[in-house]
């Protein structure tokens, strides 16, 4: 039993060291072959400054059942264009303005707002290309204006997902000519100058209907159909709101938030040490480990931190120590019943577990409702709160208990008595 405790203690130390390396401002980045990943704190719009654009969709010319798909198509098109600007951690999401469908675009760190607006607002460009004699891609004259629709279907023989496309009258004629001259050759589907698929023509197609196969997963086929519809059915969008956030305001907010977190952590630690003595000090060490691990996860996942997200983290600090208080109070009851220190600690954890489990589960359910039922800043709050709750359960149940167990049978044993 003692050996297992030291092994667990060693694992905790390794976790602390790794979290510390990740948390260090100049910590290591991930580089595995061609995979490169920069590990850093990803700041949201309200922290590093930038611009928020709200676009209203003109859905008057499409069926009401197609509004949701049209909005997703617009989001996909905007996301590709924003990525071409090199914007770090953009946030692009659907929203409602009254009864109208809208898309909110947050561009942290953006400096040239006009270029972003011009790029986002242009019409999607869908083209079909084939290869010339020197194997260079060239336009065929068939564009998104000739495409009627794209839907996900399943092969009747294999059951594998595929994308079915339907051209209009002019598109049918153009596509027939292309497939006749490009038999057993590739025809590239290009959206916003990016090849998203290059199927090989198996037979001449004269009815304006075709199927794109490629061993797709269901999600990949759905994504391709959305991208095709984004070019085939561009929904007019109008910029209705533009909000700029200065970098100075964001920096000031970060400093105040960090100070609030440090002050909150200090007073929580002070209370635990003064009230619970040695067990409180051990709980404080566990709380510091909690903070290190949570911040490391923020950088690794990564979580885009906003003011609301920082608020969620600060709130979770108090919740992190709440589990220790429940455990210590239960331990006091066991000691009052005449049990030994070791048995009182074990039973204290067991009796407190149901309360810790239920309270944290209800908080996680609330965080899930906030995440899936809201948008923007509230989502950031929900994410940081949920992560904090999960890690707090680990530090309270595993880290604190390991420290207390190691103290039994040593000079600290008598000081572990919670009075």
C-alpha cells in the first residue's frame, strides 16, 4: 500500500513538472514530423483587441427549411476567407437578430478592418477545372452558378456515403461536354481558389446528375456538400454591426483579471491554512497543482480565453477548495466518533464523495446547458468552468488524499487531526 502511494505521488510530481513546462511563458512547442503546434495562451477578442462583425443573411429567396443549411454554408465560406487573412483564433458562429438569421465574426488582433470586410463580403467562387496537356489545371467554364444542389447520399451496394450533385440546364450541357472529353481523367472542384475534391470521370454524364465518391466518412461527405452548396447557393449578407476593441483595453482587462485571480487564490489559501492547519496547507498545495494543470490545459486544448472565461476559472478556484472542506468536515465527524486518524481520513473521503459527486455533476450539467444553449462569451465561461470542475475533482480526491495518506505513520500524523 505504501509503495503504491509513492508511485501515485511520483505520477503527481510528473504531472506538475509537465504542467509547469507548458505554463512557462517560453514553454516547448509540439513538433512531430510535419505536425507543428505552437503552445501559447490564445486570447479572445476582448483581451487582445480586434474587431467584431455582425452580418445579416438575406434568406428571402430560399425556403425556410434551407435557412439553417444556408447559414452553415456562409459560415464555412467566411471561415476559409478569414483563415486566408492569417487571423489567430477567429470565432465565427450563427446568431439571431430578431427573426433574421445572422453570423457573428470575431477577428482578434486584426488591424486592417476594411480588407477583412471586403474579403468576407464577396460572393463565393465555385469552379470546375480539368488538366491541360502540360498537366496544369485550367477553368472549364462550369461554375457554381451552374450547380443546382449537392446532397449526401449512400451507395446502394456498399452503404458508403457519397455526394450527389445536380446541375441546372446550362450546367447540364457544360458538364456533359466536360465528362465526354475528360474520360478517365480528373476534374477538380475548386471553391475560393482551393481544390476541395478532384474525382476521376468514369463515364460521360449527360443528365446533369453526378456522384462524387472518395471513401468519405459521413461527416466528410456532409462537409463537402455544404461547401458545394456554399458556392452553388450564395446567400447575400449585409454588414449590420461593426465593433472595434482596442488592444489597450484588452491588456488592462487581463491585468485586472489576473490580479483578481491571485487575490482570490491567496485568501482561499489563507482561510484553509488558518482554519485547518496542516490539512489546509496540503489542500492549498493541491489547489496550486489544480491551477497549474488547468492553465496547461487551456494552452494545450487550446481554450480561447476571454474575460468571461477568466471569470469561469476564478469561480472554479472556490469550487476546487469546496470539495476539500467537505472532506475535512466529514473527517472531523469520524474522529469525534473515536476512529483512528487513518480510518477517519478514509471514511471522511468516502462519506464526502457522494456530496462532491452530486454537486459537481449538477455544475457540469449547468455548464453543458450554457455551452450548447448560448454563444460567444458565455460559451467561454462554460468551457473554463467545466474544465475547472473536472480538474478540481482530481486534485481533491486524488492529490489531497495522497498527501494525507503519506502523512500517516510519520511525524505529521498527529497534525493531520482536523479540529
